[in-house]
C-alpha cells in the first residue's frame, strides 16, 4: 500500500477514536513516523523537563520534536496569529488555563491517552479535550537564611503580621502562579466580601508586584531580595533546594492546586505524531521524566521524588482549581486585584 494511503487511513482512524484512545499501536506509530516530526508549544522549564522529555521520546521513536517555550498567554497569542495567517505550526501544547479557551473556539481535537484511565477524574476534561499531566501547587516560599525555620508565615492571616511588611514578592502575572491566582485563592478561603477586605489589608503590607513569572520571583527570594514569595510552586522550591539553594516552602491549608494540561489542535499539521507524543508524556515513561525533574506527576502510579510535594489530605491539603474555573474567573480576579492589592 502506498505510504500516502497508509497515512490517510491512519489519520481517518484517529479521527474516529473514542475519548480514551487505545495505547500507541503499530498503525499510530507508523503514521507518526511517516509524518517525521511534531511541534510542541510548551510552558515547561526547558532544561528541567522539555529537553529530557524530547530526548526520551526521540530516542524511542526517532521522531523529531520541535519546541517553542513561552508562557501560556504568549502561546495563546502566537497560536491565534498563526491561525489568522492560515499557518498553524503547533501540533500539541500545554498550559494551565489555555485549553478551555481554545476548546470554546473549536480548535482542539478530542483525545485522551489510554493511560489516563487511571487518573483522578478531576484531572481530565469530561469532554475529552485536555488532560492534566502535572500538578502545580501554589504555596509560600521563603529564604531559609533570612527567615528562621518555624517563624515563616503558614496562613493568609500570618501575612498581615507587621514584621512581613515590605518583605513579600508576588508575580504580576494574571495566571495562577501570580496575582490572578492569589486573588482566586484568597476568595476561595475567605469568600468574596471577606477576601476583598483581606486584600485591602494586605495592600498595607507593601507586597512587591514583580514583573515576570513565579519562578523569577522565587529566584529573587533565593537571592534575598524578597524573604518571602507568594504563589510559589512547591516543586520549583524542591528543585532549587535539592541543588543547595537556601529556600523552603510552606504547606498552607487548602492550597491552590492547578493542573498543567496537554491538548492537541484539531488542525495539527502532524496529528499522529502529536497523539504519540501525548501518549508518551502521560505514560509512566513521560511521568518519570517529570518526577526526575522534581515536578509532581499527575499519574497516581508515579510518586514524586519528594512525596511531601503532593497533597496527602492530612499534613498538606489542597483544592484543585480546574482549567475552566481559571478561565471563567481570571478577568474577575484581576479586576479585584486592581481595586484592592494593586
């Protein structure tokens, strides 16, 4: 059978797959190899995750992975511009809040790898358009050289202590590990009226709103510019602490948990390779790459390198904010930020 017929037949079969697709089989692998490449728009830290994941995938399948690293908002803008120009380059992407946006616009393919059948239901889109590949836990991070162990803030109310005035940094990003997510967390804990009142009080603490990502805020905490960082991802702290940085995190009560989701574009230039890559990152092989990079795997069968990073419901409790919840509320949370903390 000519190669183009094989590829066409495989693509047609892929379009008819159920929500939970079958594990990568010979037809999918062959179709992906015919395509020869896949383009991934990612928010992962390149040296920690992206390169190791790509190297493992390319070694297994011999399929080239092109990647573009950007924050989620920048990925949205880039994809929209490509679609307007009729030249979509991306096949697959990840992010914490972009999947619902693209889903509403009808731009996503319905696909869930077989391995996700064992994932918690709240980690999966009930319509099959996205799946959570990693957990992001927003916590307080602090410099252990400046802040004595045991004196660190452990709750929102602790942040109002006068001793922390001018000592805190928070990313200016509207995303979950930034001011947008922080406002959402405050409202979830204290209700809208109580949360707004709290944020007005916190404003008097002169929290520094820092341009850049939460990772950049954490780097400044490590450098001692801000003794405390808010909305810091605990796996970022673990990564730096394991390499000797003077930093630790606080398992605050009912911490905001956010899913890093992965989706495939409906008009992906390389649909088979995109599905094969998605299969890989959700299977144990890909989840182990995340674990080895100090990320928190979404798969219940793969433990984090540091088990304390994942909420246990006892010492460390968290509440999952779904991508749809973030998408529906971020603008509101940013308006409240403008009225209170800014």
